[in-house]
């Protein structure tokens, strides 16, 4: 039974890392654009950061995209090439 718990703990660690990564991204967005983004509105797939938000916020994100990408890549250590 102990072997099964070790097996599932690997998946738990992956989930915790993903949540922490999203929290860091939310903090970066708040510092740069002064807007809060919910952790559930962020997804990362194939090096693209997808954010569900209003068009006004998307415009501000687009204007500060290079600054956001630089800070995100520096903090999370994963290569993000685009924000949509």
C-alpha cells in the first residue's frame, strides 16, 4: 500500500508546482498592469500563456507584453513565447 502512495505523491507534486507557477504569474500581472487575474483563468500550452479576461485588460497586456514575458520567463524558469 505504501508503494501506491509514493506513486500518487509524484502526481501531487506536479499539481502543486503547476498551481504555484500560476500564482507567480498572477503576482507578476498584478505588479505590471495593476490588475488581478484569477488563477483559474490562466493556462499554459506549448509555450503560450492563455488568459481569459476582458478586452480592456487584453489591450493592456498587449501593450506590456514584452515586459510581462521577460519577468515571467525569469521567475518561473519555463520558456513562454507568447501571451494570448
